C-alpha cells in the first residue's frame, strides 16, 4: 500500500498515513486497529526522510494490541506487511 504523508493531528490519521507532529514521527499502518509512534527518542526506530517527502522507518514495525498484531515495513512511503 502506498502511504500518504499528512499534516494533521495523529488521532485523525487514516490507515497508511504518516507525518511529523510536534517534532515526532507518527504513523498508522494499513491496519484498522492501530496507531504507532516512530522516532520519538524512546522508540527503536530510525526514521529517514527522503527528498520527495516520503520516509523509511527501520527496523520493521511491530504493533501488538488486544485485538491482534501488525508487523511490516514502511520504506519510501510504501507499506509492506511481513
């Protein structure tokens, strides 16, 4: 899925959205049950911003909630599930 960089508060993100909010990278994987935070100093993710405005987060993103798990990658704005 091709993600979309947005400039709105993270609680308004749709699946696949990502953006920078108040100095922190946030994303919502293409999974309806989660929001995630990247690059906030406590995360294990490195976020690289590319010339075209897309981002790459590494390593892979793992989100576990009470309703399930999503594991995958965000590379140059493209979401890919493991």
